[in-house]
C-alpha cells in the first residue's frame, strides 16, 4: 500500500500534524488514528507499526486515511492534554458536550472545536468523509465500540482476549466515539492498549500482543463491509 502525505495541520504551538492517504479514492474512507492523548505512547507505537506493515508488506484494497499523532504538542511533552490544557477527546461538537469538568485531564476547552488540532481533523473529515474510525489509545485493555461495529470489536477480541464494551464506564461528552457514531454516522472503535507503566511490558510487546488482531482485521472483509454500508 502506497501512502501520500496530505496537507498538514498546525498545533497550538505551531508544530506540524501529519496525515496520509493511500492511492485508493472513494466517497468514504477508513480512518486509523493515534496520539489523541499525548501521553498514550502505546497507541502511537501501535499505529506506527501498523502503518509500516500496511505500507511495506501488504496490498490491501481499501481507502485509508492515517493520522499518526493528532496531539503532537502533548506527545512531545508527555501530556494527555494539548498545550492549551484541553483534552482533545472532550472537545468535539456533540449534543452532549458540556463545559464543566471535574479533573484537569478532562478539560473540554472553552467551546467545542476550540482547538486547532481538532479543527484540522474536522477539515479532513469534510474532505475525506469517514465510513469507519479506528482510534488507538492506552488505558486498560478494552475494545470500546460506538455505533454499528460490535462485529469488529468481537473480531479483535477473538485474537487478544480483551473485553469489549459499548460504554467505557463513565461519561465522555465531546468524544470522537460519540461524534463519529452520532454526528457522522461512522462507527468508531476506541481501542485501549495496556500501558507500559501498569503492565511492565515494552512497547514492542504490546504491539506483538495485538499484531495478529490488527493485521487480520485489515486483511479481512470487515472494514470494506462497513465502507459499503455508507457508500
């Protein structure tokens, strides 16, 4: 699979946010994302390994957009939030968005889409509308799904044994899971990797733990099936 670099975005600090698209054009696209939370290095590593595999070793027929690291400032500083102190996964324009928050790490910002990182992501969504979004995070092992994609969650869990859930267990107003599944009608898998701090595993061990799940998913017809539903 060959990728071309799309027009970059800019973070709060003016750092480059990169994104890539493969050669297959379509009315709708599959999205692969990492680094929404800058301190979740495990997800960034997994996206990097998966993209390299797709690019170097596999000829897969699906329209794909990749955002390796959305929160580039947070990733540079090891911070969950961006340089405005905003949680990008609470800053999207959903009906359930609220300005109140209990913990600084969940600060939704002064208004929906107040942050340049999310504005850039929205611009990509407008130009390359998503049919399915796979966003890789790290917290505790779980495959969270929003919208009509329980089949994908079960497929992944069959390989790694992670629990699946359509509810993460606490409110997430302004999240990508809600925005994608409700506003865009595009199902969202929020894949939570284990963390190196909690498990003592290396980044590569976490990748190996999930390698077969992701590779077999992209080689299967599941993602293309979801794509066809929204074409």
